[in-house]
């Protein structure tokens, strides 16, 4: 467990070594704090809770580094902070998901890319540091791809659960003008009945009718499939870079720059000794 002195020293070290990331992190955190203060003044406590969640998520990279004894590259760390801010603050609180339809698609694509990088870096780090393990480039990139897709599927489970049990609408709906269904088959022989050129629908409820112009309301199915598709694309893109890097090394400059920028590094023995020395000095000071 780090003491306050150790935490302050670690923050100062990060500020010196990763100035750009530290400035970005400080600006984003300040914005979140200001939004939280404003939400408290307006008694909008749902926004306050979202801001507190974002502030907690900002500590995840540091927590993972300390727990797993790894170093997250500055580029990767900066992308993580921007992703959290874009998803929660801009997407949810700023309503970017509604105002910019491509916003959700962009984030899910980036999600697939980033988690492929996480899966790749984790297994590649083990492959690189353990003499008893030697995985082929194809196998390693397949593991990274499967890891990314698994995270994408689990997130869709979460969205579905939030919609069903918490009354949310995380699986956004689409207006469609055609669909096919075997449920409408009067013979119950699983014949596909097409319904085309839908110009509008009416939903009858106990409190009144709801008119939907332009077609039929698809409840989240197409959104889920779209999210998984763009997650797939993001994962494939990074895995292509990862495979090229492992197979051809620095001959593929673009792949090398991408992978190196997102590649996790183990904590060296010198760094560990340095931390131990700092802890000893702190104990002496106490």
C-alpha cells in the first residue's frame, strides 16, 4: 500500500516522464470535477454519479500498472482517458449519441481496436518474458481477436440487461421500412412472410396510441449487430498490425509504430529496486 508521499512522488514522476499525457489527464479531470460541482448546484445527482464514475475510471490505468507490475505506454494511456471522457461525458451527458449518430459507432470501433491491443499486449508480454512459452504470430493474434470480441459481446449483454432491468435504452432503436418474419405465417410452417414498404406504425397502449412515422421501430437488434460488426472491424485492424509486427518485425514501419505505441511493458528490476529504495526512505523518514 502506497503512502501519500509515495503517491505524490509517483505523480511527479509521471508528470516529468509523460508531460503530454499528464496535461491531458489534468485537463479532463478538471472538466469532470467542474461538471460534477455544477450538477450538485443544480441538484442533478444522476450527472454527479456519472462524474464520480468517470473520475474512478481515470484511476484504472494506474491501478493496473501497480497491480500487474506493467507499464502502459503514454499513447495508450492518453487514448484510454479520451475514450472514457468521450463515452461518458460527451456521449451520455453531452448527448453526442443522439446529436452525432456516428458517435456510438466510432466508439465501438475504437473499443474493438483497443481491447485487441490489450489482449495482444498481455499475451505477447507473456510470450516475450517467459522462456517456456513460444506462441506463433497467428495464434497470438487470434487470441487478441477473440479477447476483443468477447469484451464486445459482454458489453452488449450489459446493455441488454440495463434495458430490461433498469428501464434504460442503451440498445438504441432504428426505424426500418421492411422486415421478414415467420411469426406472421398463418400456417405455422415457418414460411418467411415479408413485410415491405412500411410507411408508419401505431402502438396501442393503455394510456393511448403512439404514432411512429416512417416505418417500424426495431428494438435494439440492429444496433447490437452494428456494434458487434464495428467491434469486429476494429479488432481485425489491430490484429493485422500485430500479426505484421510479429511476422516481419521492423520491416513493416506502420505496424511497428502502432504496436509499439500500444505495447505493454514489464516493470524492470531497476524500477522495482528504485521503488523499494523509496519505500525504505519513507519508512526512515516516518
